[in-house]
């Protein structure tokens, strides 16, 4: 019935329990759903709505406000390239042009093999390593064209699997502790 | 010669394992919390008052005063703002990844002082490693007995939640952050009430403090508010973590005693910025994040001081300094900043949503060579509609300060480099070839 796996449903219920109001778990649950499916599916939104006490439309309405939540499929590796002021001064647009040429796609597009999506990002708070990029929110920089090509080669060859999990997996460290016991959180819910 | 105090918040960062509880405890970690729990909450708050610690998020509001405004209620919250997104700012990112326990300890002390019921650390979603480090530190601190029930046997109990953002600059605005934490779109709330201290998370009294602000608290409790206030001058006390980027040889973060260092030192001293790339000429710099008006080389001798920068017509803001040199096309730089605000506007208020959109389009057409001379007046007219008078600090026509920040870079660039705009218009292209 539920789209989320039994394991993820269990995780989801634990996430809901740490907040005084269940809707506060909405964004963490969207991240959880993306970690399962790579993006936020229609079916997952229905589950999240049920878990947080809102409608699926409200989940979508909230999720579409945020850059990290994708309601359409994306590549296994989403490459976010910053072109904001510090990266611009470090040659970010030249790097972006190189990246589009190397991958044969433009900003917002995914390569035919489904491996890579390129996004133009706003400042990623790593301006001392300009121009910087993130792959699935893991930092790389400063990069020039050759460095970018090596990065793509490494990702393609699977040499960075430990460092860069597939798109959607954000925080691999789970909360293992809490003030509330399960009974208390159930009582409060 | 740079005179600098010993670092307060970055003193652990040189250690490879600075983010672990082992290193934290070996370097005095959680001693501030132990000390605080032997004091009354009022006495803890008084130390922070004495320190005159100004909030490090961008607005520079005194932290102690923020705490004292908290409406008394059975349920109240501490929310730590780690949604660092102001372009060119990368200090909280560093503190989150390299010293998460320091943030957690500062938050626990603060929660004790203000009597909060629960702590939320809102971490920018794009900081995947930071989120992992924060959650690991939270788990470690629970196991150590620093979070949870009856902390260190002192009778104080509290829960702490690491909350991920999902990518939206506007959520750095504290009321938008609270909306987001409630599981909604990040729309800033109508003011008044001006402060979440009265009406915050779930309508309950809430203190929202920045990551760097929290990082200073353990040191203040261990060393005393007076020792902190003895650093810096006037209202700008303690040290501050400055983020330097752009056309300098040594971009990076530098923790400096407030007021004692000038922008010239920060940008040119060999131990700091090291001067301009290829020994070029500095053209302009932004003193405190892209919301701030720009300065020219004539302002280089200003101190890194909140009041001094304010009096000179800009702000120290988030402590991030961006350097532009003679290879920089200022039209392109100002256009890119404008496009950022246009994209990140939440869309609630017309001056910001429409004004930002038109300003971006006009700036782009000038940079691409399709501009007209009348565009300069048109730009200033649109700026005037967003922030009447185009002065600093700006007049506000919108719910939050994002809108009134849009004119900063445009007005600065036109005032300082009118000739370059005209050169674009006359040449019908970017005279610098659009480079950099």
C-alpha cells in the first residue's frame, strides 16, 4: 500500500516523533523519499501527506518551493555548478561552458544515459575554493576544465562511490538517540 | 603589522579530527556547559550581556538583548540558524563541518539561560557533510550525557534536533526559517510582531541565533563576558570570522579581533589575503555580503568594525568580503548579484518580485550590449520603487529585507563606474569580452 519501503516508513515515523508538530517533518521526509527513489515521486508525496497530516497537494506545494527537492526524475549525479559572485570572479561561466560541452547537455538537462544532470547553482558557501561545484551536495573545487573532466571520469568509473552516494541520499548519519521514549512520543502524537 | 587576539571559535580547527567528541573533550569541550549549569540561568545570560556579543548572522543585533526579549511562557524554543546562503559567506559552513560540538555546546548553554524547551539546529540542506557531522556530534553528545535527561546530573533536561533545509536563500531570514521548520514554504512572516521572541515557532516564544553566535558562547562562559568585551572596540567586541573571496591571492576564512584590522590589512597583508591576483589593481570590494553596498579603494583603511562600516554607508553584514580587480567587469558582477536576488525572491511582495525581475532584465541587456543610455535612469527609478531614496540603510517597502537589498549592487556600480555602463552601451557589447 505505502510507497515508502517498510524500513523507510519506520525511519519516517521516528523523524515525525522528534518534532512537536508532525508537519515539521515534511521536509526531512521529502529528503528521505528522495534517498529512496532519487527524486520526489507522486506516490511518496501521498505517504508524506499521510505521515504529516496534510494533503498531498500541500506536500507538493511546499516541496516545489525548494531547489533541492526534485519532483521530476534527475540523473544519478546532479552536478550543481555555482556561478555566483565569487565563483564568477574565478571563471565559473567558462567552467560551466566546458561542462556543457563535455557532457553534451545544457543547464537543467540530463545525459541520455541518465548519469548526469547539470544545474546552475547559487552560492554554495565554499567561495575560498572558487569555482566550486557540488555533486549530490558533496563539494569539489577549485576546478578548471581538466579537473572537471577528471571528476566526471572518476564518477563514471565508480571511484567516488564512498564519497558521493547516489542523488537523494543526503545525511547518512541517523539520529540514534532522543529525549522522548517511544511511549511518550506516541502519547504526544 | 597585524595584531590579533588568540582565536576563540577556530582554535580547534587545525586538528584533523576537530569534529569528533574525543578532540573536543581533549581541548576543553563541554567545560563551558558544566560551568553554566553551576550558575543560575540569569547569571549565564548576564555574562553574555557583558560580552556585548553582536549577532553574527548579518543584522548584528545584540544576542543578550534578543534573549531578554523572550516572552515568558511554558513552552519556548531555541532555533539555531545554520542556513548560511548569503553569497560569498562561508564561515558557518566551516564551523558546522569542523567544530559541530562547539555549536551544540553553545546552544545548550543558551537554551539553559533562556529556559527553552527544545533546540533545533537548522542546517542548510546543501551542507551534506555538515549535516552528517552535526548529527554524529549530536549522537555523541547524547551518549556523553551533554544532551537529554538530567544533563551532567545537574537537573537540566533538553532535546536537540538537527533539521535539514532544502535549498532556499530566503530561509536565512528568521521568520521564513521558522515557516520552513514548520514544514511550509519559506515565506517571511508579516511584521509586527518584529521578533520571534514574542511569536515564533508554532506561535511560541523563540530565540533564533546564528551558528557563529552560538560558537562564541562556551568561551564567553569559561572566560567571562568582560574578557570578550575587552577584545575589539566600542560596540564591536570579540573576534569575528571573516570570509575573503574574489580576486585575492589567498581567499579563505580569517578569525580577527574586531575593529583592530582594516580592509586593507585583510586584503593585502601577506598573512591574510596576500594582495590581488597577478598583482593587479583593486577596483572595488563588497564589505559584508552581496546585500551590502560596495566600497572603492578609498575606503580600504576603514576598520573591520560594525559601526565604522555602517557610518561609511554600507554594512559589515555577514562578514564576507568580495574583492574585484581591474579584470572584473562590474556590469557583469552587478548583473549576477541582481539575478541572484531575482531568483531567490519568494514572490510575496510586488516591489521585490517585479522590481527584481525588471532590474535583472535591464542589467542583462546592458551587459549583452543591447542597453540604452536611458537605462541608467530607469535602473535607478526601479531601485527607488523598491527602496525609496536608494539610501543606506534602505527604506523598506516589503515584508523582509531581501527586496531592499537588490538596489545595493546596482546603485553602487552605477555611482562608482558610470563610464563602464556607458562604454557597454556605446560599444554594443561588453568591452571586457564578458570575461570574468
